[in-house]
């Protein structure tokens, strides 16, 4: 069953270049582990939201094992430590198993 990784956060002031280095470094690993980017965008502040993050991404992976291999890869951990951790002021990650939505009659 597919799993979805949801990333929401805010970069530190002036950390855009560091974040770009993270994205460049992680892109080949994402391809290797077949990580599919489903959606990205900035959050919207409005009456319907409780919090809006400037960075939002939803990624799809084949299963939990793929997620664990990707996030546990030594190359990823190095890139994360050097760039991702240095770039974010606030970061939230969540994972869920995908399934068809319920049909309500």
C-alpha cells in the first residue's frame, strides 16, 4: 500500500540557497527510490485554516519499506544534516498509508 509523506514548514531568513542545495542533492535519491511529488505549494491563510506554512509538499512512495530506505539512506542523512536541517526554522513531517476515500451515500 502506498504511503504519503507530508512536509510543511518555514525556512530561516536568508536560507533559500541552503534549501536549494538540499533540493538539488536529494533529487537523484528521490528518483532512485521512486519518490513521486504529488503536490507542492504555499499555504493559504483564510478563515478555514488553523495554520498555513510557506512550504508544503506531498510525496508518494510505494510502501513503508521504501520510505524507511529513502529517509534512512546514508546519502540522504548527510544531505539532510548539511542542508535541510540548516535551512528550516520550523518543519513538520507526517506519513500516512493511502487508500481510497470512503464513499458516503
